[in-house]
């Protein structure tokens, strides 16, 4: 039998993401990471259940998780194509109409939004290859909340120069760069951020003349970097699918739980691995995406509302991210993606365990959260300034779901809490 997996941290970005050759440290207020360290194998139910747990695992893998990973791969490919097309027009805009480049940039931004929307659903499904090596693959694709705008600005120039900080002995290779200098957050920065001066408190040699360059020259450098970064994201999405699918992929590991050679001793253990991922709603959505910017938890502004701490500030898509997270959570609960036929989900397991009331409270909480988000007519950063109570209402509704998740849901199905949520009674 293979060694049983431990619950690894998908957001554990620590010293490994310190920026080399830069006076700037990686910016992250993440505190204890989501799913940081494990407590070993999940326990099996104290009394055998008559519910077909293996069928539930297979249904969630085949009808919810795999389609989400596949969609992200498709959107990453579309993003790569759109950004490449935009950059060609941006580089030619000296001779041709800048309106064409502007239109292409908007199309590239839309492609990023689509890719990010797909990724935000995957965020709720961090398991297997997305947890290996402290979430190394996940972080390559999307490092938030560990970010460094300075590091990205530096890499834009390093990419253009072909070497790191004017050192001919250090050729530029994005695949060797730390997570905060690549991925979806970096693409957001170079596609959406309209502050073209660098974001470093002190410019190194490579950035020395950056702020004096024309806006067009800086946009071209950014878009050229974006082409490479988008290709890198697409490559990582391909790697995710390869590690997930196939006879030796992690999807097969989950579905073969309890069989000889499986790293999961039972289908119940596999279900616990899936349910662990759902606690992203508590550790990240409730706390990092809402409580911190609101000021319920400490943030960059102290304990007051802090718009600069929202997740996707430049793209103004922080609420869309939370919506996508919620859709993925709902899909795992009911066993179906939006618009697809109803299949086996955790809701059926709850019904079988005479816990329909728990199911109904969770589904009502999801509905109430959707309504609270829909009531906000601006982006999240603006809402924090103009309608903070509306944002607090979203937090309240998400907390209602996570309270149910941490208590009745876990207890009724004899599952085990992730280590990071074990002592969380907020």
C-alpha cells in the first residue's frame, strides 16, 4: 500500500517565495495557511453506513471536479491565444490604429476574466496534485494571497532583456521563477493595472530607466511578458490535467479508494479528502477575501475597511471570484455543475443519514449568500468604501454556511475537520 497522503497546505507560501535580487519582500498577509498540515488519515465512521460512498466519490470526480479542471485548461488556452493576438497589435500600434490594440486588449482582459472564473472554481477543489509539495503547482498558477507587484515589474524587464538584472550568467526562464512573479495574478497586473511606473520602493539596475520610458514602450514590454506568462499558465494547466487524469492519475486514486494499492484505505477517507477542499470557503473566502478587507480580521489598514486588500483589485472582479467559489462549493454539495443534470452529491448522503435539515440549511445559506452578493452593484473595493454593511452581509451569510460545514455537516457524515479548522469557533 502506498503511503497514506497527508493534508498538505495549498496556500503555504513562506520563505520559498521571498524575492531574489530585489529590495522588496513578497507581500502576503496570509497567516496560517489553508489546509496547512495534516492530522493523518481521516477516521472512518463509527458505525458502517449503508450509503454508497464509492459512488459519491466517483460522481463528484467525474461530474464536478474533472469538468472544472478541464474547463480551466480550455480557458487557459483561450487566454494564451487572446493575449498573443493583443500583443501583436500592441507592438504594431506605432504604425497602425491604436484603437485596434485597445480592442484587442479588452478581449485579452475578457479572456483573463474567463480563465480566472474557471480557476476560482478549481480553488474550491484543491486536492491531490494541487496539494503536492505545499501546493507548488497551485501556486505557480495562482499565488494569491502571496503577491509582489515589484517582483512582477522586475520580471517584465528581465523578460525583455533576456537576463535577470543585467547578469548575462542568469538567462531569463519563467519556469524557474518564483510563484509571485508568474501566474494569473501577474497576468492581471500587466493586463489591468494602469499605473505604468514600477511598484518597487527602490529600483534596481534593470528598472533604472523604466519610469522614463514612453507608456507605449512599457505596454509593449508588459504584453510581451504576458505572452510568456500566459503560455506558462497554460503549461501548468496541462500538467494539472495530466496528473489528474489517466490510469495513474489522482482521479483514479480517489475512485479506487479501499482497493489494493490505493493510498486511501476506504471510500470514506477519499470523501474526507474531498470535504477538506471545501473548507476553502472558511479559510480563504470567509476570512481572507471578506473578513480581512472588511477589517473584522487585521489587514493592511489595521482593523478598518481596506479596499486595497481585496483579491482582484485591478480587474475589479473580487466579487465574481467569490461567486465562482460559491458555485463550486454548491456543485460539490449537490453533485452537479450549474446547468447540468442532478447527480449524486453530499446532499444525497445527508438525506441518507437522516440529516436533511442540515442539507436544507446549507442550501439556504448558499442561496442567501448569492442574494447578498447580487445586492452589491459595484466592485468589492468600492463597496467597502460606499456600502460596507452590504459587504458585511455577504460575510455573515458565508459564515452561516461555514458554521454548518464545520459542525453538523462534518458530524452527520462522520468526517474529520482539516487541522486548520479544528479550533476555529468564530
